[in-house]
C-alpha cells in the first residue's frame, strides 16, 4: 500500500509538471475558430516526454492531446478521457457545456483538430483508433501493430470504412462511437467500392490480427477452397456462432446472393470477390457446398440446443450482432415454451420446428445452467449496445 501511494504521488507530480509546461504556452488564448495552427507550432509540442532517468517514455498527458482538449474545451465539451478532462477542470476559462455536440464546431475548428489529430497519428509508435486516415495510402505492417482488445480491433477495422461514411446500424455501440468523432459524416449511399487497394489490404491485415493465436482450421474468406471439398466437424472446432454463420453465408455470397440483414451484407460487401447478382434466381449452391452449409447449420443447432444442458463458452458468443444475442437469449425461454408479448419474437419462434407453446411456463422453471447462460448472453448484449469510448476527438 505504501509503494502504491508513493507511485500515485509521483504520477500526480509528473502530471502537474506537464500541465504547467503546457499551460505556459497560452493555447487558451488562441482563436481556433479564426486561425490555423501551423506545422512549426505543432512540431514544438510533445507526444512523448523524458522521464527522470532520461529514457524516452510514452507521455500519458501529451501536449498534443491536451491541445486537442483545449479546442474542444473552449466549446465546453466534457471528456470521458480523464487525462484531458482533469486538465480542463483546472483551467479558469473552462466552462462545461452538457449540451455540447460536434455540430457546434466550425469548419476552421475542425481543420485545427485535423492538424492536431493527424500529427498525433503520425507520431504514434503503434497504430491506434483514430489513426486510420493516415493509412489510406500505405500498408499496415506487423511492426505497426501493438496489443489490442477485440473491441479495439473492431474499431480499427470499422474505422477504415467509417472514414468514407459507412453506417453500422447493426452495431449500435459502434455507430455511437463514430458519431462522437468530429470527423465522421454518415453517408447513406456508402458503397465498399470506394475502398482502395491499401484500405482493403489493411482490413485483411487487421482481420488476421484479430484471429491470431486461435487454432481454428478455417476462417471467413476460406470457403473458396471448399466449393468442391467437404468440410468436417473437426474443421469447425473453435469457431464462434458468428463465424459459423458468416462461413455458412459465404458459400451463398460467393455465388452473388444479396443479403437483407445489414450485418451480413456489410460483412461481405468490401471484399473484392463479392459481386451480388441482379438475377437472384441464378444464385445456386453446388451439391458439395449445400452439404457444407448443412453441416455448419447442424453444428450451430447443436450449440443452441445445448443452451439448457451446457454452460456457453465466452468465445462461442463473441462478436455476435445485438439482434443475434437478443434471439439467443430469448431462445432459452422459447425452448421451455414461453409465449412472447413481442409479436416479432413470437412469430420468429413459431417458425422454428422445435417450438411448442406452453401457457404454463414460469421463469422459475429455468435450470441453473440456463440461468448462467442467460447471464452470459445478457452481459454480452449490454456490452454490444453500451456507449463505447476509446480515444476521443
């Protein structure tokens, strides 16, 4: 406890010193709505700082990040990113505006934020969320990647398309994340055709990084190798429900099927090989492809049937869309015969061959395993729809 307190005190002293150095530069007096920050001014600002042993370390309160905070702070924005918000709250000129939105920013202020944010991106040792605009014309390499959570990788992958205005209606948390970016402009007419070769290859690179360390025999994108070769149950080991769903639909996608579900459509539309056919009657699977689809469906069904008898692995429901999680959660009740007040849910389950309505069903009929699975799915559902914040600006 003594060591922790001492460390905390040193961190606070270090932070205060950095804040003092930055405040002396009087950026609060700069009119960001009328003047542009020059390149030479930005070059004088630190992204990293020397520690007491003169070793170069990442600065947790970099001057570039604080400058970004000042631009927003003059409009009263409240930051979730504490290193910025804590600094702003020490400034007499800062007045919180709970009604702040990016719409309050002028074009000149946005231009200044661009200069700051892109300078941060250029100086980052490793790729970070918010950096993808500088990677639109160069390839990401292994040495450019740091350690990421699955959510961070999802943001990085999505950001490549968000730059062009793609919307993520099937992933509420992701859409909210980009709507909070000052640079994001939704484009209802977005098409993956606008992606250049660098952007497509960078998406593939990040997807590989997302799957790294997992010992799965197949992945999304591999089904071109199975149009005339049968998959086995062993090939499907380790795949999540989402991955099995996408692999199953990949067989159809490679024949040009148009998908109504936004999440599935968006999953394939950026890929070079995906060409939806105008005449959907021509979309047909070969005999072997149909057998592969049936095998995957049977594996998915087995997992769903086990909701009452086996505790779900966390990995099994990783990356499922929110609507999938909602269906999966209610399927636990449906397999017991619950009659749903929601007409869409009731209609969905009535279409399932295994569903038998039970007017006597009560929640206390659920087993301990079912309750555990409900809790796991609910937690995943709440994470998927929660406000997600990484790097602000």
